[in-house]
């Protein structure tokens, strides 16, 4: 099924340093049709704002 636009998604958990977060973001980006637009990556707001590597 071809879409006219990318699928926008959000994540809960999986912030900087979390192994599984990297795996999920990488898998979602494989075909280039999904884009991460929002997330609550940590219960610590400062940690949640840190950029991914």
C-alpha cells in the first residue's frame, strides 16, 4: 500500500542509552516511510530532551 506521505509516530521510553529504543527507531526508519515526531523517552525531562546519537 503506497502512501502519499510518511507515517508519523511517537515513542514512549527508549531514550538515550536504552538499547531497545535504538533498535525500534532503526527498524522504523528502514524503508524511509516513517518519521519520529514525538516521544516521552524518559521520566526525567532533562534526559528525555537529550539528542540521540
